[in-house]
C-alpha cells in the first residue's frame, strides 16, 4: 500500500525510533547508483532542462527497490515529503492507484515513488495522460518497473523534456566489491563471488550469505538472474537451523507479508518470535509496510520449491494461512480491512491470472476505471454490441440508479473502454426490482427468505460485458472477483446474500458450484441463452463454513514454473496463455522462436505448423467457420487491429469479438488435446 512519510515540524522534539536505525544501516550498506542519485537531486532542485519524471527499469533483483528507498531518504533529508505506491497492491486499478497517490495532489514539492510498476503496467498511458497531469508542477516522480517505458513518453513533445528513462544496470566491479566488503565477505573471495553474480545486487547479497559456508559456485559458471537466485537460495536453505525455521521460510514464500501472528499458525509463541528475528536478518527479507517482505524472485523460488517438494504440506499451509488471514480481515475495519483482504487474496495469486491481465476478452491488457458520466455512450454501445437493444435499456436503467456500481475496463494503449461490470447493491425496501427481468428471481427469493435487517443488502453481479464463454469464466471473472470477495469477507459491511446472473447456466453450474453458489432458477425472461440466477445466502452458510468448502480447491493451484521445474508438463492455464501470446507474435520470427511452446513441439516450425493446422481445422465445421475466419484475419494473415479485421470480414464488431473469443478457446482446446 502507499506509504506517506512526513517530516516533523521545525523545532519539534526528535525521538529516534527503530525505523531510524533501519534507515541508518540501509544507508551504510547502500553502494553505487551515484549517477541516478545525481539526476534525482537535480530534479528536486528544479535545475533547468532537468527531467521531473524518472522512469527506472531493469530486471528483477537489479536493485530498483533499494534505489527507491535511497532516493526516499535523499528526498526526506532535503525537506521533501515522500509518497510511496506499490504496484503489487494496485494491479490494474486506476482508482486504487489514484487513491494511494492522492496525497501528492495537495502537497507542496512532493516526491512520488512508484515501485513494482510491472504489476500495474496497464496504467502507463493513463498515468501519463491523466494522473500526472494533476500533480503539482514542482513534484518529482520516480517510476520503477521491469519493463521499458512506452516510447510515447519521449515522442510526445509535451513530455520529452520532462522525462528521463533510466536503465538500471548491474553494479560496477568496484561497487560490487564494496557491497561484498560491507557484507563481510573476505577479500580473497570478493572477486570470485562477483564473477558468479555478475554485479547482480540480489545475487551478490545471497552469494555473500552463502560464502560463509565456503566458496560459492566452485567450478560452475553462474549468470545473474533467477537461476542464480535459485541456486544460491538452495545453498542457504540447506543451512536452515531447524524445522521451525523451515516453516518460516515456507510462510515467506507463500504470503506477501510475514508477521509473528502469521508464524503462530504453525509454531509455538516463543518459536514464532525466534524465527521472526532470524528471518529479519536474512539478506533477502526486508521490513515492509505490514511485515517482513521477501524479494519477489525469492518468494517465487521458495514457494515453487516447497510445492514441488511436498504438495500435501503446501496445500495444508495454504489452508492454514487462508483461515488466519480471513479471521484478520473479518476483524479489521477501515484501511486495515482493505489491507487484510489484499493479504488474503494474495494467497490465491496462482489460481487466477488477475496479476497479469485483468480481463483477457480479446488478448489486450486492460485496466479498471471507475465509471464516469462521460463514458455512458461508450458503455451503452458495448452493451448493444454484446446483446442488443434490450440489454442497452437495462444497462441504462442501472446507470441512472447506481452509477457507482459500474467498473469500466479500458485498453491500456488508448484508454478506450472495451468491457464493463456492475455489482449492484440492492435494498428491497427502497430499490425497485420490477423493471429488470433478471431480478425477478432475486425478488422472489428475498420475499420468502428471512427478512434482511437494517443496513443489510443483497449484492448482484448483474452485467459482465462482453460475456466470456463458460469454460473461460473463471479467468474472465477475475476483473470483479476482488471486489466481490472483499465484500463477502467483510460481511460487517452488510452483505447478506450474493447473486450472479449468468448465461448457459448448465455449463456454469458446476463451476460456480465449486464456490458454493447454487442455481436459484432459470431466467427465461432474458430470452435465449439458458440464463440462470445463482445464489449464496451468507446467513444460511456462514463465511467460515463457506471457506472450508472452497479453499482446498484454491490451495491446489500450482505456482508458475521456475528453472527447477521447467521440464515438468505445462499447466493448462500456462499452455493457453502461451498459445495466445504466440498468436500475437506470429509475424515476429525471433519472438515466436522464444515461445515456451517450442519445447513442447520440438522446434518453432513444428509449432507453427501445429497452430496453423488447428486453425484450419476450425473451418471444417460449418458452425465454426466464422470463428476460423476471425482467428485468421486477426493473427495469421497479417498484422492488424481488431477493428480492421472486423471491417475486412464485413461483420459487426460485437459479432467479430464473439467469433474471436470462441475461436481462440476451441483452438487452445484442439492444441491441448493433440499435444504430444
């Protein structure tokens, strides 16, 4: 979450805290990055022709977070106020980013530091064209992430003189030796260790720790990156003092923040305190806003290694942490509740694709915005393209009554709305449920069920436009899963009953049934499509019982592959994602050759042949001919936009998108079922 650091007023008594000690030690241990600090200092001074927005990028573990912490200290020492935003919490929500960074707009000479921007990269155009336009002229902004910034930052003459892109490189040999010296590595080993780590800061820190057991690497040639991290980490894990310490590392890998109370889920009180102190001293864990945080690469390696070694214990840990964090979320209020829910939902990161793409309707990265009146025409157009005039009337009805219920999903590149969702909050005593045929089952249920008490409401997932196919619903629903989950967990906000209206109820039934929703009744009032209303009454099935039913399925989700298990078969989700990425890169030979699917098919030519044959086979069924044409026109024939592909095919854009969605799903099915 964001972290605003305010300096004490002049003359106020100063009392040092633990944070001051941590800052001192960090300052003493920080090496290198002199040029980046000079550029930042010039920006704070407001030097003529100096950039005010610094876009730092580089691979994981290269030291971006450490640099931002150093810049924060520099800013505070110069009298500036610092606002921090963590992209890992923001994800693809413009509203969340704006909320976390809101303080910047009201401050004099603020510094905004955004870390982990790769997690919210979909907001890049919005950040440039919307949010940054509202910050004070004397603000300094540093955005750090793994990806290179968009070229539009420097192509736009308005931004060109205000922005500087900074590629963070490995440390120089001199700086690397200085870091190793500060970490206590003997002079005889420093050059050898840096040879292995290649100046990669995280690898250097881990290697420095491993060097205590002897020369790391021996005759192995090491390169900086995740492989080095895993190899070094394996050496450190082998030196863990006890089973209690192993449990602590497992929690570090699975949870975002580690606290003593989280360690108590598997350890006695005294052991939890001892292990927490031990974790605090590890080179790859740092104090975060809500507990100890392992570096993201380290988290992935720890979690993947644990799941690979002991799947049963992995699922047991997941369930234990889920229950504990759920209880914490239910007991919290205000901002603490939002943090607690975020920590809870983080455990489910491998079971959903929401950290990568919020909604993969037609293979474009989208981000979430709050509905605004200026979006009305575009939202109604999307409703018409998806399901026609009657749908437009119903959407308009709820836009008038509950505009705040709508979330709009825009293309990252041009901010164009392409999808929307509504989570209606209905109070039967005050809301008219008669004007929407989908709500007839809701009204019937609430009439015969126990009357809701004052302050309670029924939540209805009413619109998901465009509607995904049933076999892709879980991925598509990620765009609103966090919102619904938050309200479900924090039932003190008044949620009594949850409803979902879905097409093709027979296909969706088993899927939503796994999440404890059952079919209330079909909704023929909505016409063809097999619509059904699903319900979960929180008064009949309490949250604790609900979680006992659904969490085991979530806990069985596998984390993404690391170098340790890349030889293992791909999961279906990873496979489908790779197929879709290959289609996007179809006309770039070098990128296509790097697809992870190449190892499945042997070589890139065999892979291309298999994909092309599967696409051609779609056309052998008359009912799938439109799907085949949409896939070919969009990806295989030439590089084009979806709008241009629809125009070339001579069909409405909404029809084209439905053909494309279905075609991609069937293409993935065919390739998955026929793989060697």
